[in-house]
C-alpha cells in the first residue's frame, strides 16, 4: 500500500484488508513523507497487528517510486497493490488465490468492480467497463487499448511474472503500462463477483492524478500526456517475450485501437502530440520524433471537431414516427 496524505479513508481500507478470510499475507505500507495523520494511523495499526509492516520515507519521492518500493519489499508468491481509499470484500484474496493456483499460466486475477463515492454509496458506472481478460494476447491488447478506465493493476498478480516487467515508469498511465506488460505474459482471470470497491472521486482530475505521480524534486511532476503513454505501451509490446513479427502486429493493433478508435486517448493526443514532437526534436531523439509524427497522422484526421460532430450526428437516434390516427 503506497501512501501519501491518505488519512481520509485509510482506516477503512486497512480494515478491509485485515478482515480477509485468507490469513497468510502481509500488508506492506510505504509512506511517502505524509504530513497529515497517515503516519499515526499506520503506526497504530502496525502496533496491533503483526501482519502490517510500516516504512516511511523522509521526503516525498513521488507515487511512481512508492509503487515500486512496496513491490521491492514484498516476499510472497502473489502481490497486490492496494490504494488507501479502496475496499475489498473479505473473500477477495481467497477467491483470487484459488483461481491463480488452479491456472499456473495465469499472471493476474481480478474481480468484478463496484464503484463507490466518498461516503461509500454505490455509484452507477458512466462508462462501459472493459477488462483485459481475452483468451489471446491480441484480444487483451485490444481490450486495454479500447478501455477508458483501467483498474486491473489493483488485482492479485503472480510476483514472479510482475518481476519480469518494468513495473511503474515515470509516465502518465504507468498503471496501464504495468497491466499491459502482465497481459503480454499470460492470461488474466476474472472472478465476476464485485469484490473490489473502487472509490470514484469526481473531483480527481487527470492532471491532479498525473501531478501526484512525480515529485517536486528531480524531474518534477508528471504531466498528462497521452502520446507518451501510447509510445510507452508500444515499447512494452516490443519488450515482450514474443517473436518480432508478432510484436509488430500487436503494435499495429494497439495504435489502431488506442489512437484512432479510443476517443478519450485520441482526443488527448491531438493536444499533446505536437508539443511532444517539438520536445523530442530539441532533445535530438529523432526516432521518437518519427513515432510521434506517425501518431499525429493517425489522430488528427479522426479526432477533430468536424469528424466528431458528424459522428455524433450519425449516432443521434432518429425521432419515432407517429402512428396514423
């Protein structure tokens, strides 16, 4: 559990973990120099339950560092990132562990999701929930590329496979990159019951989330950059343990689905691909310039006001004709 100023829902999240009916686990907490009551809450829980290990950094090194830090502290066969404000049903670990034990090739197990608000009340999903549980690598790449929200990084992963990935990278959407690298290495299992309660905060903007990933020191805060995310996903595919032809085919599939057919990602790229290209040119990273220009060729003809307006017009249902009286 990587934390920073997490006092609001921390006790509820810890209670849900400690209430698991699967008892053989440890809760590894890495506190990124919180300035609120996070430290006192964690120390209180750790003093009462030996399954909790609390580590604290003396300075805020950013969420990317903290996500990697808790994995480095882990010793178990399976590993799961847990957010400070999410809740898991008592059967979560038992059900996911049983699924992974039954299928040694599977790399990740996740469950159905119920969205909750700040008070714990159910929130009706406002988008289609797409999970990367397809039977083939190509199906899983397509599902990740077409999704608009990605929650499966919070599933239960096989530690030995997670260790083969690059884990969290300092880029917008690093959780999607981690999920992609897992999906390229084996099947993902789904327990359909909604055992994972995800807190959907409408005030949490994409820029707020991105800024929290970096730190005020070193390279600084991470900016929302969909083009950089697309390149990082493509790089993940290129590093996968697959043949060259297969990797090229999957990268082509990714770019078509993520840049062209994913409206959220594609429209975001129209805002950041040209500034990213200019930055890469100044840094003399000419291979990156070429890749970004290819993304620009994909997104601008599709994700512009004229095309999107025409699409909405075509999608508008026609008025029902009145029956004659």
